[in-house]
C-alpha cells in the first residue's frame, strides 16, 4: 500500500454528500441537516456504537460552517486542557467547535469546567459517546445539549463503503480485487465502518495475488481475520466484542465463561461501572421475573462497585456475574414492553375506558368518569373481573410468562383469575 495512513483514515469523508449512513439525521429535510444548512447548530452529543461516523460528522460540520475546530479525547485530557481550549476559542475570530471523544469518560469536575463556555456560547460542544448520556453526562451539561442517536450502519451502507474501499485499495496497490462473497465481511464489521475497512486492508495485505488478482470470499475473510486479530483490532475495539462475549456467556448460563471474560476486562483496565451497568441491564432483560432478586443483586453490585473501585470490586463483579449466569432465564418482560410499544404505535392513542379514568371533580363523575370501577380489594382473592384495556384492543396478550418455575406460578395464577381471556 502506497499510503501509510490506515484505509479508514484515507476514506474519511469531508462533506455531507460523501458521508455514509445516519440518513435519519443528515438526510434531506432531516433535523440535523436542517440545523447545519441554517448554520445554527446547538451544542450536541452523538450517542452511538463505535465506527458509525460520530467523529467524522463532527469534522464535516466544522468544515461546512468554517468554524475553528478543537478536539480533545476524554481519555487523556484534563481540566487544564479544557481551559486552554476555552481561552483559544475566546481569542478566535470565528465561532469554535470543541469535539470531545468518549465524553462519558470525563469526570464530573471535567464536565463542570465546560458548562460556562457552553452556556455563554464561547464554544459549541460536540461530544461523542458509546454510553447512554443520561447516565454519563451531568444534568446541567446534558440540558444544554441536543442528543442525536447514531445507528449501526446497514448492510446497504456497508456495501457502499466496501466498494469505495476496494476501489481505493486497487488504486494504491495496482492489484485487482474481486469480492465473490461479502457476508463474512459484513458480519465481522457488525455495522462498524472502521472494522469493515480494517478488514479489507488486512485481507489485501495478507493475501498473495494470483494473476495480479486477489479473491475475497467468506472462507478467506474468516481465516485471515482470525489469524491476524491483533492487527485487525488495532484501534482496540475488541473491547466491545469482549463485553458482548461476557453478556452472551451470562445469558447462556455459563459461569465459567462469564468469569473468564470478566477477568479479561479487569486485566485490560475496563471501567468497572461499565461492567456493572451491563449486568444491571442483563438482570432485567434476560432474567426478569424468572428470578426478580437478580435485578436487586445487580443494582446492589453497581452501588458497591461505585463505592469501592479496583482492586476490591473485582470480587463483587465476580459474585454478581456468577449469580446472573446461574439464574433461570426469561426475556418475557422485555418482550412484553416491545409488544406493547408496537401496539401503541400501530393503534395510536386509544381512549382510556371510562371506568378506570380519574374522576377528581363532580362534573367528571356526572359524565361517567370512574363509573363501573370495581375496587379489587372489595372482592374475593382481591380480584374483580373488569376490562382495563381500550375496547379496540381488549383481550390483547402482551405478556407471556416464561417457561421457568417462578413464571409458571405466575401463569397458573393469571389463568385462574382471567380464565380464557388472555389464553394463559
């Protein structure tokens, strides 16, 4: 390869027209595109997985608006660095954008040091994070920023990038590259542009051309990536693969694999609160009411990890991981809210049945609000048979108890009170 820059850097677009993905934000007529076109952008936070264009989009916005662009990484920048940027922004003849990568790693005091400059408009902040900003960004700063969610790149987006990467690699190497199969490339990238481009670069470097041609198929892709994992993951994003392996091991009820991947994260210095937060989500999503204590223990784990930190918190993390891995599993409540949201979106805002409406005034009572409501505790088994859903969706079963001892009890109870209504 003639250029020493990584392929991902060479192909980084500099205009919105060349930007791939995030059509819901920067497509014609979409919210962020309108703000950029108007030249009046708010401070903002880009929240999304790695390799979906957060940094690139920040650069494009700065170029488009001809703003002075400052960038800091939360990993190796402190309050002193922030203050230096603010002073430079004050002295700048143009408006200034400060881009902070991995803003979720900034401490409260570091985030506090940004507040005044953002509030006064000295800088327009663009933060990038892979973590939910509601948890990781302090409220006063979050309230001054617009949060935009960036999505993993679709197969269509990735194929556009694949064509561009093949064309550029052919130009640089003089070798013809034929992609016979791309499923493994797309699977390995997981919606991450950087991973896809790293993979193409690695395959082109590791392959021996025949008749000045390199053939890319699923087998060669898988073999070359597996043999060169360190090079492929040169940006250190296997971090996301390891947390994925950790979660899937607990979901799969394997405590041995769970503590192995936990140890890998501890050895690499992973943020213990990141690990604890993932276990908190899993306790509800994958265990739920099969063992309600899982959520309580995961919450206690998060709190204890927050209080202790390394090295002691490794013991707490291990206890929780093993408990979650060995708990019975159910995703029934996770599916229930998904079913309910889908129904709400499909049916719109259906009226609340009169019997269960709030009736704080005499007028409301006179027109029927609350009429026919049965107070459950006045009836045998504290249950009164009445309709709680809007007429149009009466009888809709949104929660199906999982197949485990605790939820089987729940199923039997629901069947005994509702009879055949919800088909329990």
